[in-house]
């Protein structure tokens, strides 16, 4: 039973990945955002893919990095040519965009300049480049250029700000993405930043009291940090990561029943506001498979979440609109690749789901009422026997029963 369920899940994961990859191929080949790039032998992607997004001329680095990541991993017949065109675009982005904007050349130049300084965008492109196989396209010069931007802008030997040209101190979110990108490309400069992220996570989740941890934007960013230190190709501190995951899991597990992501706002030199969405639930799914496969990942909460995701053609967060986000679905593609790798060696543990079902029954409101009635009944019996018998030895079993039900009631409240 467990093996067949595992096999079925793997098949659904492969099918969803293929569909996402085809969406990106179609968008990069036929979308309006890339049609005008044909004379440059270039291709790009915008914020959205599929459906009405094919009529949009909007394109940017988040979407283009997302496309590059998926196409590099998907290995479809059209991937090779598209990867070459995307790299051409990334190498000549400012030149292309300025030449296309006859009336707004200055605005196009300013946008490209801001993009080129954005730590998260640089990191996403650099990470995607690490996935391109040998013989597809030379990426050495672009990798070196982007990596040097990051290496040269590290703050306090700890991490990165949101932009490589500002004077702000290190921020956790851009640091997490930069660590992933640099470590994936073999740069040892990621080590200090990795240690910084580990220290922050250890301080917050190992040395702190669990009840003091709030569910806010900080814990969402910490999910990304844990994901980065977990999957970065660098020296790790696995001794604390399981503890960090356990605390974060207990805090965020109740929120997995709804499709939620976190919108993070940041600015460039306190002038231009930027936004990035964090599909933290996807990162948490990958982390559950890595740190607690038998219980957290195999449990009903994650399995229901995965089932809902895999039922759809592409992942959409209703609160963020009805368009299919290129960045979100590239992250989904990456997470599904991680799960696919895990499922080769492990089977879904059926007791994980049983445990979740039992916990749900125990915490149900009707179960709590039954416990209260039992407690009241046992109390009446104890008082009655005490009055009739008058010796403690005769009522010990009833007292122990009342204590046991009391402990259950405390568990129900939790």
C-alpha cells in the first residue's frame, strides 16, 4: 500500500513538472514579451506564464531567471535553443531594452540599472546558471560577472543587503538567496554568510523559548533561510537544523490548510519600492521531506497540500490574483525535483497520516466534551465511594482514572 502510494505520487510529480516546463517553453517561444527579441536572437520571460500572459509584453529578471531554471532542469527538445537565447538576453539586457524603447530610453536604462543591482535577482540568475549542463551554452563570463558582484558587495563579512550598491547592513532574505547561488557555483565566499544564517537561526529557535516566537514576516523569511542552509552546497550545522525545523513546523503547520504566500516589501536607498513574494509553503514542504519524512512529510497535512497542488495545471495563490506566476511555479518545479529525488529512496510512511488523524480526533470539540463528562462522572463516583467506604485504598483506581482524564483534557486544550 505504501509503495503504491509513493509510486503514484512520483508519477504525479513528474507529470506536473512536465506541464510547468511546457508552459515556460510556450511562453518563451510564443509570448509577446519575446517576439520582439527575435532579431536579437534572444528570449525572455515576464512575471506570468500561460493564458493571457502570452499577450503581455512585460518581461523582467525574476521571470527570465525562473524560465532559465526550469528549462535547464527539464531537458525538453526545445530547451537548448531557448537557454541560449535567454543567456543572450541576460548578457545584453540593457543594450536590447534601450534600443527597443525609442521614446523612453532613459527610463529603460534606469530600470535595467536597478535590476542589475538587485541582490535577489542577481542570485536567482546565478543559481539558475549553475543548473545548465555542459555543452549547452558557455556561461563562464556571465557567472563570473554576477558572482563578482555578490562577492564584492558582502556586508560586514556576514551577508547582503537588497541591493549591491547601498550602504545598508546585511538582510536575511537576500543573504539566503545569495548563499544558494554562490554555493551552487562553487564560491567559498558563501561560507561566512552561511555561518551567519546558522547563527541567526540557532539564536532564534534553539536558544530562545518556543512560546516567544511569533508568526509574522520574520518566521517566513526564516523558512527561506533554513531552506538555503539546508540545500546549499557548503559546510553545514545539521545538529541544529532539525530543531529549527521542528519549531518552525509546529508554528506554521496550522496555516498549511490555506494557500498562502508572503509579500515582502523593500526599497532601493529608501526611494524606489520593490516587492518579492515568498511561497514559503513550498519551501516548508521540501524541508519536511528532508528533516521529517516519516511524520511531517508523510502526514495528512503535507499530503493533502501536495494533492491540492498537483490537482491543478499550475500553482496559483488566489490572494495574489488569477494569473500564473513564473517565479512561483519555478520554485514549485524545484521543490518537486527535491521531492522526486527523496521518493526514489523512501516510501510514504502510512503511520504519519494515521498519527495526524488521531491527533485531529483527540483535539475535536466533541472529544473534549466527552472527556469533561467522564471527568465529572468519575468525580461523582469518587465522592460517593468516599462517603460510603471511607478508606482511601478503595477509591485509588477511580482517583487514578480521574487524573488520567485530567491529563487528556490538558492535551485537548493544547
